[in-house]
């Protein structure tokens, strides 16, 4: 935990050592390379497909409904097939991926900012502030996260913005706990103590001394959380409480496809495989960064 | 032990109180229930009448106090749709949820235990790597998609097991396995690293030096020490399990609290949603309490800290 002392005067080659180490770890292991391949494939699909001609996630055409993958109808090949309304599944999976990834990234940024802020403030000031923040964290962990999301989503109503904010606000606890733990040890270090004795304000100390030291760790936690949040979003959408039509989402597509499992299982399978690829890729790679020994995800702090 | 018990109980009561408070404000956030309850053509007088009937014309602190008193008396309001107490609806569904969650919990632990030991005892590193790989892949599949894969394989393709509903033991197999395999994957990784940590300990080396067999050392000496982290994580993870159960119930049309909550959300039946979430949280708090007490029994150091 104490290994991450940000040294601003370090040469650039030093600063990117983490990334180079991670790349080294990835190329050393077959499973890492496999995960990286999964992630690159799904990212290419998400990014490139909407740029291709024939990209059309919305137009319904009952004449081509439930086409199988690679079925050619009227001179057009549907690589992923079509759904019940004859919409092109390749386009829909790609667009849903964009939405999912965007929501996931925004939610991670929100929760990271909130968690780091609350954690650092709690760890730096201690006392009442710390009790309140940690009490809030315990309280939130006492309700299973899916249930909390369902309850709040039910009440504020589902929309992309609500969903993003909600996922962000309910995911701060991990960052808060780790940031607080790090702040507790950092505040006793000489460089912080000397700044305090020279009259530096708490805000300055938190911003200049604590934040740069916890940020690398937080980004690692964030990369792991991204996978989790994508799964949460997909689960909510599967339950009909997340992304709303006409916008496609992987979760909703799986829920629709479940009704046609016997006729055309691909409607549900393809978006499911896409989630799997994205989540596996993201989580495996976040492990490549963690195996540097900076933050051990195998033993998360209690309650995460 | 008594002091530990008292402290832990206070904590649980505080948590339940916090959840109740959060629930109260959530319901207030939802807007005026009188608007939801009455038809569009209701006059202002009708609305005022209903508001005073529901106590909505009183100040917020008084409403809050009344809410707490009501909850303590087991009154969580009426279902907006079915006009019966929301709590009754939830309690009716609770056995199904507990049946599913507990089966999955026990199944997950037993499987993790068995597979984890096989993994430690087997001389083949290939088998070990393959198991860890499967565990990792299972963890990356969302529970609802894994459930769907189970349905596709065992119900649609093979036709061995029913894909939805509750009734016979066969109905329980697929949803319980869906949940249990997730637990299994998580426990396996932890169990493995916990056993691995014991590997280099002095007492293990001593046992080897005394000429004990590897199997005996693992079973008699390392296993008890590796159990503690497993119990902790299993307890912490129960929240995740209950949450996953909510989703799994929908996948398999399992008539539990989770499915009730999801259905009530789509019907905008907030009292039932809140009652369901409160009940699940209460179950979660109670289980966590039990796990902590178990942990204190297993490890005396916990009591003193």
C-alpha cells in the first residue's frame, strides 16, 4: 500500500513503468493474451460496426425476422442474423456495446471521484467525519447492491442518465475504503507532516499530497469495477429496469431472446457472448496491472 | 464473548434503522402516493381527504416517526394493486427465496470444498490450471446469462430439467446450480490462495520433517486454518448471493421475493417494492450477524479486537 509514492521528478520512462510491466505480464501468459484478444475483438466490433455501410439498429423488417446468423436474404447477408422484428443484430449488438461501455465509464468516473473524495477526507480529518463516511459505507453495504439499484431505479424511473448516476453513486464504497486506508498512513508521513507544520491547509494537502498518491491504485480498482458495473447495468436492463427501448442493450436483448430460445437461440447468445468478452477482457487485464503487487484483488477489504 | 455479542447486536440494530430511514426517504422521493392512488378526475377535495387519511398533511418528522412505529408493528402499508398488506405478500414469497438462496449457498460451499481439496491433492498441475480457468470464466459470465445457458443446455437441448417454475426438486436444480457455480468460482480462488498461504508456514514444514504424508498434512493441519477466510468471504458474499437470487428468480420464473419486487416495480407498486427490499435487507443483516458470531467462535482473536 505504501509503495505508491508519486515522484514527480521521475523520468518519463519511470512513470510508464506500470504500463510496461503490465504489457510484459500480458505477453508472458497465454491466458492474458487470450483475454486481450477478446477485449480487442469486442472493442473493434463496438467501434467499427457503426461506421460500416448497412449499419442500422432500428429499422424493422418483418420479411426478414428471425434470420439465422450469416443468412442471406434478398442479396443482403445478416452476419449475426435478425431479431423478431427483423432488425439487424450485428448493428444492435454494436450499438448496445457503445451504450454499455459509455454508461460503465461514466459511472466509474462518478464513483471514483466520489469515493476518493469521501475516503481522503475521512482518512485525513478522522473523528466525526470518518465515522459518518464509514457509517454510510456500512449502511450501503447492508443492502445488496442489486436490490438497492432496483429500489432506486423503480422510484426515479429508468433513463440512461439516471442509470449512470445511480450506478456511480452506489459504487463509491470500494474506492472510499481503499482511499481512506491509504490516507490514514499517508497523513503520518514526513512530507505531509512538514507541510502541515508549515501551515499548509487541509485542502491543499489532500489535493497535492494525498490525491497523487492514491490515484494509481484507484485507477486499478476502477478498471476492475468497470467490468462489475457493466454486469450490473446488463442485469438491470435484463430485468427491464435499465436502458429503455428503442435504445438497444445487451441485457434487454437477452431477455427478448429468452422467449425464442427454442427457435433461434442466437438472439440471446450473441449479446451474452459480447458481455462475456468485454467483462473477461477488462477484468483479466486489470489483473495484469494488479499482479504488480500494488493492490491485491483476491483479498478485497471487508465488505466489497 | 458477551461484549462482542452486545456490540455486534447494536451494530445490526443501527443498520436496520439506517435502512428503514433510507427507505422512508426513498418513498417520499417517489412523489405523492395520493396522485398515484386516485383516478385522474379526482377533485382537490378527494386528494385532500386521502392525504389526511394517509397522514401526508403532517410534517415530515411526524410522518417519519409514524412510519417507524408502523414498521415496528409490522405494518408496511397496503399493496397499491392488490389491496392487501405488502408485508403479507412478501412473507408469502419468502420461503421460496430462502429455499433457493440457502440451497445455492450450501451447494456452493460444499462444491468449493470438494473441488478445492481435489485441486490441492492432485499431482497434476494441468488439472489445477484447468479448474482455475473454468472458475475465472464462470465469474465473468453474468448470472442471468449463465442461467439462460443452463436452460438452453439442460431444458431446450437435452430436455432433462424444467426451465421455469417451482414445485419439484427438479425445478430447484437449474436455478440453484446457476447461483452455486458463481459462489463456487469465487470460493475456489480464495480457498486456493488460503491453502497456498499455509503451504510455507513453519508448522507445515515441521509436519513434513516429522515424516507425515502430504495428504494428511493438507487435511489435518492446513485445512482448518484455510477455512477462516472462506467463512468470512462466504458471509460477506451473501449479499451478492441474495442480489443474484433476485435476478435468477426472474430468469427461471421462480416465485420468490426477488421476482415479486421486479414485478411490483413494473406495476409501480412501491409499498411492495419497499417491503421486499426491507425484508431482504433484514435477512441479509441477520445472516451477517450469524456469520460474525460463527467467526468469533472459530477464531478467538476476533472477540478481543
